[in-house]
């Protein structure tokens, strides 16, 4: 059994959905050592989140942002938690619906992602700044 | 420590929510060897997803499909990503909201599911075809 | 490698979102033994769920309840599954959207939560009663 754990910083990204598979892999050279295992990717924030979705067409990411921000709009008047701006509370809701962590199987030194799957950082703030992730990889 | 990992194919299911607990267990004879562990179930697609919900009344599954397809309807006009039909982009959104993997504790050779919990395949496409899952089981 | 697994009961909470980080930690004295690992928190119910969100301002929890119960209201007339009251089927939907388990990295005997992250129990029933969780901790 081997364990690898590392905290990484992703540079600030604009509000929306961003493909980060390569940024993750770049920070995980030990992946090739694992024959069978799991990678946990965890985001240490409550106004950004992680998901897996289509890795090819950028319009999936822009349609996703459009839909989620129309469904959970910045302008909801009954929110009490709005100290950090109109997208403060909507960001918290989006992050709970999408989730703070991913658990991806590893086989023969590679992530077992489907052909069309990629890892997304979902940035819900207008100016979220750099984001901290914890990568934990374990297996044999 | 033991690790078991297997890719399985579920036969095509119609659009909607389907109970697949037995299909998972049927493909996991090694479960009985694990005293304490975790099962990760991962779907290698971005237009179908996995969730845990009520295992008894089929109307939970049909109400779920009705609600989610009214909330994320096939007919949204502003979507750009619609190459594969009206339910293409809605399928991607549903799959991110429901999630691509489950992590279920294992105790004494059995999944620690509650009395009313079952594993669902959520098929978001009208004709999604066969679906690939990766089952990864580890423990002692 | 060490494994710890325990079923715990949380006392009944009213409908809404509740911070339970301390209840989890109180039931997990072995956490200090783990240098690198993962904690899986699993809820054995289909009308309550788990999420990670902001741990400081209670209005995040009340705004979350307000938003989710307006978006998935008790009064939807087309639901067939309503044997246990108007919030029966909405509870199932909320639980699938928020999820039944969390996977949190562990480092140097502590959960790797961000400064503002806490663990929430999401109680979707009006009178849900006591809730069973399974805590599974593994690592080295």
C-alpha cells in the first residue's frame, strides 16, 4: 500500500466551469506507481466546487454556467447571507449541489476516466482568487 | 489489505432512474471477503449518473425523473451544446448535479446501506445504450 | 494501514441544515492516529443528506433551507410518492442532489477542511427522528 497526499494551489480562474484534468495530473507524478487505487480530489472552499463532465466541447462549460446561474441567480432578495456580494449565497448553494470532492478509480497508473470525462473546477465567485485542492492517492 | 477492481457493463436502460443494487452485488463476489472497507462505484459517462435513494416504491424513481426533467427541461433554447439532441446538454447538467461516483462503507462482507437505500443508475439520455461502471473495493 | 469503522446516532434535528463537525469529531478519537488517510461519512437514510459548507454564519444554513425548499417545494401536485406527507418525495430528491456521503482527506491527525468548511447534516423531513451515520476512517 502506498499513500500520497499533496495540497496544490490553482491560479485564479474567472467565474464558470474550467477543465483542470491536466493541472491535476501535472501535480501527481506518483500516479504511474499505482496499479489499483483511488484518487480523492478535495477543494478547501465553500464557494467553488468540483465535478466531472464532458472534456471536449467548451460550450458544455458555458451552458453549464448559464443554466446554474439562471437557476440559482445572484439576485434572490430573501437571502440574508450576502456580505460578500450578490453571488455570495448562490455560490454556497452551487457548491453543495455540485460537491467538494471527487473519488476516481486508478488502474495501471492512470485515472479510470471515460473517454469524454474531465475534471472541472466550478468557480462560483466573480473574483474567487486562487483555490486550494488536496490530492490524496492511495493504492497498491 | 485487499483490492478488487472490475469494469462492468450494464445493459441499455430507458431514460429514468433504475435500481441496480443487485446488478452491482452480482458482479462483486469478493464483497464477502471484506470485514471493513469501502466500495467505490464510478460511472464512465457524462450523460448518466449514480445516486442512492429509496429501494422499495417504483414511484420514487418515476417522480424523480418527472421532477428532474421538468427542472432541467429538454427544450432550453439558449443551450449551444445540442449536437446529440434536445436532451444532450440537460443530461450533462443532471449528471453533474447527481454525481459520477458513490462511496459506500462495507462491514462484515456487506454494503452498509440503510434498510431503504438502494443504488440507482440515472439514465439521462433517451437512448443511452450500455453503460460502463468501474467497481473498486478495498479493505481488510 | 489502520481501519476504524463505527455507526453513530445523531439525535433528532429539526428540518433544515445543521453543523455537525463537532459531533463527528467527538465520535472519532482515533483520528489523531492517522498521519495520511481519508474519512468517509455515510448517512443510512434517503430523506436526509450530508454536505460540506460554511461553518460560521448560521444564515448560510437558513438561506440554504429557504432556497432548496422553494426550489423543491412540498406542494408539487404530480408526485405519486406522498404516503408520508407533503415533504416525503421532496426529501428524496433533495437527498439525491446533496448526496449520502462525504470523503474528507486526513492529514496529521486532523480533517483537511478549509478554514470555513464544516460538515452539515441536511434534514429534509419535518420530523425525521434520530439519524444513523457510518464513519469509516482509513490510513497510515
